C-alpha cells in the first residue's frame, strides 16, 4: 500500500523562554494578510507542527479560491481578473510583482464606485465605461493616495488590454486617461546616514539589516534581490546573481568595506542566507524587513521619509558623481537603457561640477 505523504511543517522554531523550551510558529506576512494567520507559541513540537499544517491548508484553500471563478461570472470584472491571472503576461511577473498586482486588483474589485450598491468586481465588464474608470481613479486617490490610484489604473489597464485582445471586451476604458504619472522619488541617503543606520542596527542586535543596507547602497541593488543572496553568490570578491524583476544576470564587484562586513558575519554554509530575521530564518517579503528598518531609523533619529529602497538610487547617484559613464552605471545597476537609469541618478551640484571641469579641462 502506498504511504500517505505528510505535509511538512513550515515556520516552526524552537525557542528558550524563561528557562523552558517552547515551540513557536511565525507565519509570513502574506499569510497574515490573506488568512489572518497569527504568531503562536506551544509547549510541544507536535502542536506547533499541526498548527503550521493547518495554516498551510488554509492558505492553499485561499489560493484555490483566488484562481477559481464560476462560469457564470466570466463576464464580470472579477472574471476578467481571474482570466488575466492565467495568462503568460501575469505568470512571467516576479513574485513580488504578483503580490503587488493582486493587492491592487483586490482593492479595485471590492470598491463601490460613487456609492454604488454593486462591487466593481461584480459589474459586467462590458458595462465599465470611461466615467467608471475616472471615478474609480479619483476616489482611490482621494481616499488612499495618488500612488495607489496610479498603480490600480496601471494594473487594470493591463487586465482590459488582455481581455480586449481575446475579444472579451470592446475597448479599454483605462487607456488614455491622461494621467500625469508619479514624479520620480528623489530622496537620497548620505554616507553619514548609512553609517549611522548600520551602527544603530548593530547596537540593536539587528546586524543583518545593517548588512542589507550596505548591500543595497554599495551594490546599487533592490533589497528584494539582496535578501535572497546566499554565501554561494559571493565568488571571490564578486557578487553573482540574477535580478528578480528583469532576470538580468549580474556580476558586481564587492566594495572592500562590504567584503569586510561579510567576512565578520558568523560562519555559515554556502547555502545559508546572508540576510535573515531575528529567528535566523530568511525574510519572506518586504514587509518583514521594512518593519525592522523603520525601528532602526527611529532609534537612530534619522529622517522618517528615508526608505531602504532609496539606497539603490543613492548609490547610483554617487557612482555618477564619481565620473562613471552610463555604460559603467548600467553594468552595476542592471538597467537596460540610459533613459530608465536617469530616474535613479539624480542631478547634483557635484555632477554638474564634474561636467564643467571636463568641458573646460580644469
């Protein structure tokens, strides 16, 4: 008789609390947001593992429901959304992008435009007009934020474009809306702020997040890529990896100070992650490390508008100020074109000074 395969328990850790051993289950942020999973502590490993498996089953059921739409609903907005999730365009998105798209689509689907008694997701897709699109955008901008409004419309535009190509709708009410677009984020970290952040993280026993900051700053990379690095990615003094968002293969030399910090980290096997939570487990998503980053920023007394994602842009700007060409910058950041890179490298007095000195041979 074939043996039944037992589901492996996840996110279970052994802890010592007040002189006794306990077992904790710390589910990822995705589970907390979708199925309202909570952190739990148990006196024995059996109960902890069973709780973990219960959460896994609940999350699998949630994902099944997300991908299932009755045939009678195929003509609704929710039907278009479900169809889009099955397309190649959606499937080729990075995992982080998929989570962001789902969040935008869930918000739009549950919206009641103009006080209507019908959810947007329950509307027949063919009845959605340009007026609906305009009102949805305006209401989300006013109620949530301009950034959220722009993002929701961007994703819905893709859903409708896909449906239009398949002959499901006659047009795309979310195209040509005349949106101005969000201004590029211009906030930069200084060298002193980065050093202060790292020192504070070390003092708080959160050295891993300090290392994450230096990785993003010196290598000019996204934090989402840096949290996935293991010791195997460091070959000599070069970090070798592929960017999740674009799939671009990267080989970036590591700065001496970053190499020294990595060498000072506790010994680890090649397959262990460089960046990890206080539980010694890798971060699952940006919510996990951003929560710690905000605590470190507050303790350090640094401006609250600083975000760890700004370190990539800040490092790229310093490369530009150092006289790097666009080709050299792209080799470090992984951008495909100089036009895209311009949104990351901010014009500064130093850059202007470098240009004038080159022109006048100073």
